[in-house]
C-alpha cells in the first residue's frame, strides 16, 4: 500500500527520502509535500534545494527564504573546512571567492560543450 509518506523510518535511506520528496513535490505540489516534512528535514539543505527548484506557493517560499541562505552558508563553511583543513577566514573568503570566479572565467571560454 502506498501512502505517499516518505517521512517514516521504514528503512528508507536519506537519499531515497529526498527523492520521494522531490517526486511528491513535482507530481502533486510542493505546497502539499513541504508540510509533510519533519522540522529536521525542513532544516536540511537537500530538501530545501529540491523545494527551491520546484514551483511553490508564497507561503512555502517565505519558509524557504528563511532557511535557504543560512543553510547554504553552512554548506560553504563545511566544504571550505574539508578542502582547506580549517575554518573560513572571513577576511580571506572574499579574495578566495573572487580568485575562483576569475579562474572559472578563464577556463570557461576554453571549454567546448557539444
């Protein structure tokens, strides 16, 4: 029996849970799928990114707006810490970000997409 509930703990992995949410949000509506998430899931970047990628109501949009940027910043800090072996230096972050943007700008014209 399919209940449309992906939030239970029936041996579903986190990846499967996110995919269930994505399918439900796409097939039915994000406005119906979002309230079914637990508070913990609503604070998880994967669910937030999926919801942001879908069409949603103003109400859901307001909820996403509150959590999206802080979650994305935490993700950036985490990736930075893993790749640089330490916390982000706020003073050096902007310079590093700008350096990466320049590198992408240099590489992109050399890349051919067919």
